[in-house]
C-alpha cells in the first residue's frame, strides 16, 4: 500500500481539536488503500509566544519534503500586543501560501440535504470559489509614513501580475469545464480600474479557449447580493485574494455555517506541497471546550485526497459527512463526538 507522508500544523485555538478528528477520518477513509504517516509541527501563535520563532527557512525546507500539509488554524488572542498586526497570520499562514506558491485557494460551497441555511429559499447551492492565493493586497507591498501624526499615510498596494492572474483564471475555466460550465469573474472594475482591466482582459482571453463555458462578470458588492438572494446561480467564481476571502466566509454562512467550509491551498503544478485547512480561524471564543465543528477540517481532507489522486476515498469522506449532516438535527455534540460519528460512517463503508 501507498504511504502518504503528511505534515500537520494543528496551530492555535480550535485548530488542534479539529485536526485530530480530520486525521482520524482520513485514516479510516484510506484504510487498506494507503497508510497515513503524519509529522506534527508546532508552528502557531502559542509556539511563537513560547519560543520567539514563527517559521524559519529550515522549517519551510522540512515542510517541503512532505506530500501535503494539513493545517488547523493559527492566530492567538487578538488583544495580545505581542501578536499585533497579524504577525502570525503573515509570518506563518501567508508565508506558507506564498513560499509554496499556493496560487489556487479552492473553496467549495454546497448546501447539503438536511443542513439549515439562514436563507429562506436558498435553492440548489453548489459552487466553488477559486480565490487567487499569492497576490492582491496580501503580498505586504505597502508602508506607512508620518506614523502617529494627523498626516499619517498608510498604503497597502494590491499586486496583480499578468502571470499570476492568467494562471488562476486558466485553472478556474478548466474547473468550470468539469462542472456546470459557468464562470463568474468577481471584481470591482468600476473603481479598481488597473487591476480590474487586467483581470477582465485575461478572463476574456481565456474564455476564447473554453467556448463551452458561459461566463459573466459581477462587481463584488453585487456579488454579495446574489450570494444571499440567489446563490444557486453560481458555479465557479474566480476572484482576487481579498474578495475571495470575504466571499468565502459569506459562502460558509449561507451553506450551514463556517464550521462546514473546507479549503485547499493548491499548487497545481505539484512543485510544492499543497495545504488543506478549514476556512475558519482559531475561534478563541470557543477554543478548548470541544465546541468546534470539525466538519470543515474533515471535508478539507477530502480535497487533499482528490489532490493526491485518491478520489474514491475523498468521495467516502464526503458521503460520510453528508450522511452525518442529514441526521445531525439540533442535538449538541462535542468535537470528538462529531469526528467519531463520521469516522464510524467512513469505516462502515
Ligand atoms: P474565526 O473563524 O476563528 O471565528 C469566527 C466565528 O466563527 C467565531 O464565533 C467562532 O466561534 C466561529 N467558528 C469558527 N470556526 C468554527 C467551528 N469549526 N465550529 C463552530 N464555530 C466556529 O474568525 P476570527 O474570530 O475572525 O479569527 C480568529 C483568529 O483566527 C484570528 O487570529 C484570525 O487571524 C485567525 N484566522 C486564521 C485562519 C487560518 O488559520 N486559516 C483563518 C481565519 C482566521
Ligand atoms: C482565511 C483567513 C486568512 C486570509 C487570514 C487569517 C490571513 O481569513 O484563510 O480565510 O485572510 O486568507
Ligand atoms: Mn478568511
């Protein structure tokens, strides 16, 4: 049997709680087909506060030797001045996404049977946000001058390269080809003229290579309207790093909650390990209480299996989650109870 060599970064808050369940489900889903070997890495806000280290070049080199990474969530107490300015988010999470060229941040949304949406008439919600993962306002191209004075200037430049936009747009069209052949570019071309022009032009150019894909465009503000009033209209959404971040928390909320939203930070070329994580964060408000829903982390491992070429095991995880959700109701269960229930369903398959 094949051995899958994974790095895990449980992280902070509810991260370790949900990763434990995700790995248990992953093991059950691949039993007989693959052996899951895990190496746990301590990178987190807590590790930084204890040691002063966030993520070194050597750490990156160690992680690069694994086939894929499973991450829980990172981020500590927002009031802690030692963590101000997103030092962990930038030094750890974004550093990994950039260093491993995770240019596709894949965030699927499905409203599964039995799951309650806050929308009165959500319809058949099944879309994927292809969020650009290595550019936009995330790159740290900015600065501040006259800090603390009334004339302070603080800039955060959104970086959009033809190379970076073209490759994620191509991925999104190829994904649309395999799905319902509908693609929506979401941007803000009426205000962010320079970046918007680049995105629009490259989408139009790529569309010529995919005549079967029907594509349209929405401004990001209007997209939030339709995600609430008619989310079933979407199939593949392609958008920049920041718009994609915001839209996917909304997508989680309309499809049963952020506790169900999975993601993959994908390096499609396979030059670097891809990284799979729930969309949610470390949830300090519920951490350590076994209150977190591990479903998002569990579904992220299905994305991992697809990426590593084990689609049957991925479908087993999705089926087990769907069955659990269908019967979940309103009974309150601990993180481990949800994980154990899904593990049992996967094993019984
Ligand atoms: P969050 O996603 O951690 O929490 C938002 C709300 O959703 C909270 O009420 C939380 O209790 C709830 N929630 C989140 N996950 C849940 C789950 N699995 N089950 C049930 N409820 C859940 O977002 P936040 O509060 O904005 O961020 C907290 C910290 O996490 C910050 O430091 C932030 O930077 C970080 N963060 C990290 C990641 C990541 O590591 N990928 C992602 C988002 C936020
Ligand atoms: C996410 C998170 C991150 C992001 C933060 C923690 C840097 O919100 O994964 O959605 O903005 O990408
Ligand atoms: Mn986010």
